[in-house]
């Protein structure tokens, strides 16, 4: 059985806290505040400080264009954000809680698999926690005061709730994460599959591969996928409404930025006589949701839709890509060059890209919810509007959950070396462009393009390795017991079925190679 030690866990937490405290006191956090790899227009501590400074002057934090954080998060950060040393306390607390939740996740996965030897795991529960708390990317995000640490905590909470089968907590965690960053809403399908199917066995995937988990229907959950989807969506809508209401309560001093009056416009429109109300609200200000997710996308696409349009443009338009500050993403340079007339169209395309992969991967791997979640996080890092190192920190820290896939990956050393090279070239090109002024934006953007290509390659390898694991354990049976089906699926290199005289040799070689890689 897997051995866990409370003392080892406590030592890891103390080392993580001491490391963060040391870096903050040495001024590393102040340096990282201005690094585009860590701080973006969507998550930087500087935006929180500007919003809080405006609130102290009696001005709405959304009267300017810099503050992109929801009011509830601003309220939580207000006791710490303006201080020179204690600003990182919320981030450190969030990281410790997330680490403990990840430890509980690994313990739950092991217990649901019936227990396993420590040697069979790539990382035990304590090592899994340490991989997140001591990850350099996590430490840099925490020290910089980025709110991505809090967003990652909410995502980890959804993962833990999914493993435990707690539908209410899973929906609450997703709602909190989506309130901060919007993109975590794309984890709805992986979390739903995790709630319905339960976590897969990360060491012996042939166990109960196509059997309904006892996890399904637990904790008051539904008995079918359609009922589960309806329940999770209803809970998500409920918690989102609660968070919006609480956020509005924190903004009572600035009524021009409240969202509830605008949400009530469709109801008032049905009763008639709302022209004056709409004009008054439009003249007085805009909903804080519109400022947090700012880009006037829907206004450019569908103007002149009257009162019904006003509700969506004010409340539900995910208005991104307004700030073209350079970042690790793929879009900032493109939208700085695109013609204004085509901007709205390409915005819609870019915003839809991260959502296009959720359903196909869920249909292909319905029995691997944790793989779905990790793949969706990787896709979000690739196609997110303002990605940062904090997004990669959670993505890389969850990779031990796919230890079978990592064991089958043949390009691991190449991936590590190329990522190390990009980590050196990125800051170098930025320095040449901004500090030395001996280059232009194309130099830095070429590195972000290479980083995007690296992510595509790595995601493709993870997907192919997940497919290979399924091939090795067809319908929960060992490969040796399903040789005929395995040969028909693998096929030959040109797409046709393997010839009968070569079947035994190729099947045996392929199976032996796969078993050898898994054993290693």
C-alpha cells in the first residue's frame, strides 16, 4: 500500500512557504510583477492595485481600463494587495490548500483503485503535492501575486470534488474559477465525466475499463449522463448567480457598475415601458462583467438588436483581446496586424477554438476523465487569450496522473530539451526587443510561435499515448487475450489490415514492445 506521512507533508509545506517568503523579501516578486511571462492584463497584481486605489478615492475600479478582476476577488485581496511584502499571502495560502487537495486526490485515486504499491506510482501523494508546491512555475506565480494561483485552487477543487463525487462542490469550484478567468468553464465536460464515471486506474487501466463505476450515482448524483449534465449545469448556474449577487453587494457604493439591474432588463422589457430605464442605465455606466471580460465583440457582430441585445452585450459578452500587451499567447501579434473590419470575425474564431476540442476528446475517451481534464488544460494553455506561467504550472503538475501515457511517450527528452531552450530564448528576445532595442516584435513573437508548436506536439503525443493505452487494454482485457481485435485495430502502415502471414509476428513484436515500455 502507498505510504503517507503527515510529517513529510508538513515539511514540504514549510519548505514551500519558506521559499516564497525568502523570494518576496529579496525583491524577486517586485521583479516578476513586470514580467509578461507571469503577469498579464487578466491576472496581474498591478490591475488589482489600480482597482483598489480607485476604490479608496471613491471612484469605481472599472471607470478606467486596467482593472480586469471581479469585485469579489478585489474585496478578498484588499487587505494584502497594497502592501509591499504581505501581498503574496493569499497566493501562498491558495497554493498550500491546492497542494493539500492534490494530495487528497492522489490518495482517493489510489483507494478507489483498491490500493497499490508505492513502486507502481510515478509520484506518491506527498510527491504529488511537492510537484505542485515546489514547481518553479508555481513559485514564480505565487511570488508575483498573480491571481492565477487562486484560479488554480478553484480548478483543483473541481478535480477533488469530481474524484469524490461531490456534485455541489464541483459546480461551486467551477463557478469560482470561471468568475476569475472565464476559460475554466471549458472544464465542464471533463468534470462531468469524472463525476459520472469516477477516476480511472492510473496504473492498471484494464481494471473496470468499460464497467460502470460505483462512483456513479453517489453523493446524490444522477444515474445517467444526460441527467448528470442537466444537474451540473443547473448547479453551475445557481452558484454563478450567487457569486454575481455577492459581487454586486460589494459594489453597492458604485451603482453605475451593478449587473443585477441589467440582468433584470429582459423581465422589465416583457412588462413594457423600459426605454427610459435602458437609456438611463446605458448613460450611467456599464456592468462590471463587461469590464472584466472586455472586448466589444458582440456589438461588432450583431448591432441594433434592441433591448434583448443590450442584455447580452452588457452581461454575457466575453469581451477579450482588447489589450494587445505581448504575452505567451498566439493572438496578440495577430490582432495588432489584422484589419479593423475583420477583427470581430477573427475574435469569434479565436475564442471558439479552445471549446472545439472538448466534445471530440470526450467522445473518444469517455472512460478517462482525468486524461480529458489534463488535455483540456493543455488546450487552454495553448489557445487562451492571455496565458501565463501559472497556467502551465497546474498543467504540468497534473501530468503524474497520466503516468502510463508518460511511460509510452518516446519524445520525452526532446520535449524537455526544447522547452528548456525556449525558456532561455524567450526572455533573451524580449530583452533584445524592449531593453536593448536591437530587434523588433517579430523576434519575440517567433518564440511564442515555437512555444505554441511545442504545445501542439506535446498534446498530440499525450493524445496518441492515451489511445495506445486503450489499445493495450481493449475492453478491460489484457492484450494477449484479444490478439485478433488488437491486430485489426492497429493495421498496417498504409491503412490496410495486416496480412495474415505477418499477423503473428507483428502482433507479438508490438505487444512485447508495449509491455516493455510500460514495465520501464
